[in-house]
């Protein structure tokens, strides 16, 4: 398969984005100072309190603290909301008892650890990119049990690999290292398999689309995907729209990657999903140049979608 690398301006903060961010913060401070000036005059005049300068300085200090605190939240805390490295000790112990699951190691930019669940069709592999706090061990056990029970009735190999800093993989988990890991994982299996199918869930859908863009793949399945990282941030703090989205240090323009993906993906989105909103999945679906198969679900929460019998049946029909 031919690999390609396309760099989008939104992948990293450009000079323009820094300028816009500075303008937003500066404008906020100027407005606060102006309001504080009027407030200080009002307090001095109405309450008869002397010391206008002292009141003005105190109000401005409070404004600076407020802006500074918001800056810490945006640049330090928000990325941790989006990416939460985890290690599931119980699943790691359990998976060691599964004789038909093989350990794998991928040496790319980081040493990535994961599992291969062999099937009857060794020419095709389904690569699963998990959610925000999923480990490879936990996901591999679930997928193994789903196939054994007949819910996921597919014959291909299944691969699940931990992100950097997740499970037993090395490195630091950031949006950049996860993008590189996604590419490393897909390229690893493109060597050993003729057909590669990428399936992402929640956080993993963004990196699944990125990998499909860079590496090309034979099929793409997305469960509860999002069009941009700002949509996930807005699920936590709904303030990042338009120019204010430039303040985010966590950037993942998934819709931008989707525009050059060759395959027409299958997309699952639920109106009952409160973590990744239905509208952001629909927005992403509209950006694939060759269209998509968009499946609208009702009554399924975010966590119920990967285990839904209806969803698994449709994935089975798609792959088989």
C-alpha cells in the first residue's frame, strides 16, 4: 500500500494562532481593566470608601488571577481531560490466561505493547483504537469474548495495541505521540497483512482517521467519532468556539484529516450519547470525500455502543 503524509496547518500552533490567542487574552484583560475602573469609582463614590487606587488595584489583581487560572485550566488540565493514560492490572493478569491471544511489540518512535487475536483469515487484520482510558488488555479481552460468543462473527485477525504511556507501552501520551503511534501500528500490520481495517471508538476515532489519511487502509469503522478536539473540550467546558478555540493546546482537526481519506467509512453515532455529541459525529461524516455510511442510533449511551448487539451485528456484516 502506498503511504502518504499530509501536514495540515491545524496540526500545530501556527504564528497566526498564537497571535489570535494573544489578542483574545489581551482584549479580555483590557475589558476587565475598563470595567474595574468603573467599578472602583462606583465603590468609592456610592459607599464613600476612600482609596480609589487601592480598590482599583485589588480588582485588577483579581482579574489577572482569574485569567491566569483559566489559562492553567486550558493548557494544563484540558489535555488531561482528553487523554488519560491508564494501566488495568486486573485485565493484564486475566489476559495472560488466554492461550489464543499473542503478545506483540511494535518498535516505532516508542515501544508499543499490545495483543493479536488470531483468526482463520490471516490475510486481514482489524486494528482497534480504543477510548480515553481503555487499555489494550481490557479491549482485547472484550473483543475476544465478543467473537467467541458469536456477537462479533468475523474471521480475520484482531489487533489491539496500547497507546504511549498506556498499559505496558513506553513514552508520553500527547496528541502528537498518539498520532505517530497510530501510524506506526498501521504500518506494522500493513507489512504482515494484505488487508487492514481500522476501527476506532471515542478518543481513538480521531487517531483512526489520521492513520487512514497517512497510511491508507482498506476500510474504516468509527464508533462515536468527533470532528475536532474542541468538540470534546466543549463537552467539559463549553466555551471553545470560533476564535477562542485557538486557546486550546490540545488540537486534533479530525475533519481536516477526513477530507483526504480514500475509503468511505462506517460511522455509528447515538442521539443519547452525552460524551461525544451526535452533531459532531454528523459533522465529521460530511467531510469524507467519498461519503460515508452513517448509522444513527437511538437510546444507546456512549459506553453502551461498543457492546451493543445491533452495532456488533452491523460491523460483522460490514467486515464479512
